[in-house]
C-alpha cells in the first residue's frame, strides 16, 4: 500500500532517473541524488537543461551544490494552511519533506474532528510540518528536537503559516530524556508523532541507533499517551525497514495497551514525466 502526497501545487517531482530526482520547488528547479532511483530512463523533461542548482555527492563523503543560482531561502505553500521556508543545505536536504503532506492532512483532520481539546507531541520534529498541521487543526503542540537550529527554523515556518501565536511549545531536547521527564510529570498526550533517525546524537552526546533504540523508546512513549488517544504516527527513512515492520512494532506496543491497530504504507510522490510513484520512506498510523 502507498500513501501519495498529491495535493501540492508549488512542489512536484518532474523526473527521476539514474540516481537523481528533478524537482520544482516554487519557481526554482533542483537536482538531488536519491538512492531509491535505481533505474535509468531517458531524461525527457525539458527542465533537465535549465535547473537552478544540482547537488553532487563527494567520493569522500558529503557533497556540494554546483552552479547554485538560488537565493539563501524562499517560501513554498502547501494548500491553504502551511507555508515553509526552503533552504538548501550542505547535506542535500531543503528543510521540507514533501511526501509527508499526506500525514499533515491526516493530522489536521484528526485534531479538528476530535470535538475536544487535543494535546499533541511531535518528537524528532525537524522543521515542524507535523507540528504546524496539528496546530492548524486546533491542537496544543509540544515540539521537541535536539537541534537548536531546526527548532528556530520551525518557528519561522510557524510565523510564515500564520501560526506564530498558536499554542506551540518549542523545546530543544533529547527526545528520550524528554519522555522520561514527561512520565515523571504525569503529562499526557492525545496524539504522538515521531520521525526517529537511523542514527543520531542528542545535544548532550546521547547516541540513537534505530536497530537498538527504537523499540525500547516506543515502550516508554506509550506511557505518555492519554486515556482517550487519537493517534500515533511513526515515520521511518531507515533503509531496508519495511512499513510492515513499523506496523508490527507499533501494534506490539500501542494496540496491546489500547486496542485498535496500525495501518502502514510506503509514502510516495508522483513523477510528472513518467507517472510512476517515487518511494519516499514508510509511515505507520496507529488509531484506537
């Protein structure tokens, strides 16, 4: 099963071939590497001849943007409720994962349709797409990320989206330590979103490894769910981790305590030139 983020007007994948994707971000066209693109098809899209910047990987690790004709940052809008600052970074990212839009719509709908006050926790929250979707639905949101710079970026996106005064609590913290403090405080959440990295370090040097840290983390996270929860969303970009594995782990923790079940799927983006669906990670959504 796939969930396709097809509601964009200011972003699209124009083509994908030979390890690269050609993308339109507003009025700028980028070429970025993508390890999922293992096929080699003709580059028929005319934008291959007039892109604004291309990211090339280095044989020694990392990479760089070549022939960069981009501003330091610019904005793109998703539907009528989210605006993001796009900033090409040294490790090929732009600060926005467009495939997550299908989750943003899900989050906003769940929150706005609850008919009651909702508190949402977003862990490993990056530049805040899910945070802003929950806030747009009317939730009080706790946004947690270990990077001070990313939290500042998320705040900028909130301002751009007209959510600068929304009840969002911005925290630079290690997510595992934050959960332990929340357990002690007795604070509970109706919705939890997480996007754990394959590998990472917290602000105090804490090491996260998906294969050893993820499941024990879920067993702690379940302790901060409210008695009447709405959802838990788990995103994964770890290579080789199937959506079904995310679902099994989620059900073993959340369904075991609250019932319900986890739907899991591959996230995707439609490629304009070929009509194929570019695979972009996995998501599991537990609901009671």
